[in-house]
C-alpha cells in the first residue's frame, strides 16, 4: 500500500521535485495511508521514513 500511495502522490504532481518529492510529502503520505489503512497508525517520522529507507536499500 505504501508504494501504491507513493505512486498516487507522484501522479498528483503537487509534491514532485526534480530529484524526488518536496518537503512535507511524508505528512500527505501519512494522510493517504490513514484513509486506506485506518487502524495501522503509521506516523510519518519514525515509521514511513524507515520503510522508505528500507525500500531504497533493497
């Protein structure tokens, strides 16, 4: 779901930058994931940053 929401966020174009996403994209990503997974309680700073870092590394 994280990757799907990131693709949706990229397609919207509001948070696009030359090398990735603009600042504050994690908060918007958190809101999008809350709609899809209401009881997951994923927060932008500790959870989403860690998961994105792991995806980049793998």
